[in-house]
């Protein structure tokens, strides 16, 4: 019996003992091809020598120094690099230990920003039904996955949720993409007015929806419209790029392809590429300036924020992405993988949609392609496919549960950027 509380309490997963390149080997000697990068985490694959060397060097110098007493070179350098590489004035960085912690940080930073402008009545976040922003209580509250929220619903702050941008299912027959997008933006504006614009803190969304619905990209112009509404009504725009950021979409940030600048960007996963637990919030200059000129402190903090070894690993990941020209590789290999998937499954009776950006690719499974009817959720088809794939030595990330009030099964592919076409 395992003393660990595993994700599934009735089943202990295989024991990973070695990981190299795009494969992981278990204690029984079986090797698995990591076609999902775990959950879109391992963007450089496993055992990258440059990242390991950076971590070793940092551990030898200083493994930890509490941020109430010290800063460290690795964190300073990582923040400077992220600021330099981010568009516009997204030039301040808060480092934490993962995606959920980063989302909590962004929510609190947004709230304090309004508070310090003398707007304490701004206390409500607006978000989308098809979304996952993390499992801590604040992040869970802004998230829209009903299945994840349900057991904890009485503990969650009240967050109005609007429709996601989910063209495959929600654009009506005969409706143009532009008309569909305009209708979504009207719904968002109605929700802003209904909540009371002067009560709202921010609108929160994943640029490309990841863990609830398998790599759903926005329609053209959707986020430009969102940005305009946020500006018009005084809300901040928080984009969650925990899954789709750090190069996975083919640009360092997925929002770069949408022609918008968010106020806060939430990062995790690919930031440390699995080598260390690390997340971050990127903030635009005026947000930090307001706090600096006001109370002088962001009322937040974690024991492991700005951790030297995590920062050193993330910095090395950034350097590898640039040195090995991996953003370009993601675009080329993502297009190749989507083409291969379309060849293999494009006519499959139970594959309704193949979509995504870069190397974040989702397959939506349906009982019937014409009606797009999902499978009976009791089947847990996504989980069966994951198990079957693992039995054949392939890691794919399964997603089921409620999507915008409906059930569906999705498979996510998010291979390491270094994977070759043959792999
Ligand atoms: N936001 C998004 C979009 C995610 O996909 C995830 C994790 O899957 C999170 C937030 C939460 O990140 P973490 O699991 O590191 O807490």
C-alpha cells in the first residue's frame, strides 16, 4: 500500500525512475513516449543538460535564502529576461511555485490595484464557463469547470461566468465567425453591465483554453473586443497562460497572436518546463507603480517565492528556447502534427474536431460527427483512452467532465518542443 495520497485513491500509478528526451521509463522497465509533456509542462523534454547544469550550479552556490531577507541573482535575471521578452510594458514579475499560486497572486494584485486607487467597491471578478485556473479556492472560483467546482461550491467567492469562445460547438449553422464573435462580446458587455462596471475587478480568461476543453483557440478579434470592453468599463484583463504560454503556442505568449496586451499574465507549467515547480505573474508597469506610490507593498507572499533553484531552472529554460530556436520549431512541428492527426483521424467517426495552436493540440471526441453529440459521461472514454495509450507506451492527457454545462471527452497532445517529426 502506498502512503501517498495519489490522484486516484484506488490505484497507484507506475513508478517513474528515469526520464530522458521525450520518454519516461518506469520501474518495470517500460518506456512511455511523452506526447503530452505531462500536462503541457515538459516543453524541453526530460534531462536537458543545460537546465540540469544551471540547477546544479545554483544549488552549489545557494539553494535557498528567504525573500524577506534577500533577493537572488537567478530570480533577478529571470525577471529581467521575462520583462525584456514580453511585449509592451509588461515588465514586472512576481515569482511563485506554480500555476494556481500565480492565479491567486494575480487576483489579489488586481484587487489591491483598485483598492489603492480609492475604489474598494471593486470586488467582483468576471470569468468564463469553459475555463480552468487552478485548484486553490480563489482560482477554483474564477474557473468554470462545474465538475471541479461542485464539491467546494459553498466555499467559493461568487464569480459571474460568461460563455466561452467555443466555435466548434457554439457557432450556429449559417452564422459567420464574425457574427458569432460579436454575439459573445455582446454577452460579455451585458454581463459587465449586469454586475455593475464599477464593482468589477477584472475579466479572467485563458488565451487558448487548455485543461477543460482541449486546446480551444479564440476566434479572430475576440480578445481585441474583450480588451476594448475592459478598457471601456475600467476592468483589468488577466490572461491565464499557464498552459498555453512560454512558447507552447508558437509565440512566447499566446496573446501575441491576438494583438492585445493584457494587464496581468499568469504563468506556470512551461516556465520551469517541469524541472522545478515555478509559476509567475507578469504585471504591466502602471499596476506596480500604483502600489509602489501608494502603500509601498503588495500584501502577499509565499515562503518559496523567488526560489533560487527554481528561478535558475526557468532562466535556463528561457535560454534554451532562444538558443535552439524552439519557437519556430513549435510552429513548424505543430502544423506537421496537426496535419498528421488530420490524415489519421480527420474522417474518424468519433473525432469531431482537431484544433489548437502550436504544440497544444486537442481532439474532441463525439458519438456522432454530424450532431456533435458527446459520449455518455459514465463511460469515461477519455480515461479509457489514456489507460489504453499508457498500456501501449504513449502518454496523452485526458479531459472529461462538464464543459460549459455539457459533457464531453477530449484528448490533449502537447509534446516537448524538441520532439522530431518522426517521434
Ligand atoms: N491555469 C491553467 C490554464 C492550467 O492549465 C493549470 C493547470 O493545469 C493551472 C492554472 C493551475 O496550475 P497548477 O496545477 O500549477 O497549480
